C-alpha cells in the first residue's frame, strides 16, 4: 500500500466486529509513500500510527490533490 500526505482513509476491522473511523494521512514514514503512516483521526482529533495488517481493511476515500 502506497499513500500520499492528505489522502483520506476509511479504516475498519476485517471481521466487521470492531469500530471504523475516517482519518487523513499526515505523513508517510516509509520510502515513497510506504507504511507506516502517521494519521489524524477525525472522530477523536488525535494522531496515531497506522500500520496496515491483515486484520484491517483500508479504503482510500479521497486521494491528495497533486
């Protein structure tokens, strides 16, 4: 997964039993947009590290404008 700063994401548990949230990519710490990502969660207003894993479903809602 390769994301850009400003991309908006919908993050949900793959099994559907947990919560979901929308966030925005603040920075990509890997090479050329690779994970891990620092994201700003819209529901809590906090920043957190997002590391894609098999338990998460991540959908890009809006790509950053070039």
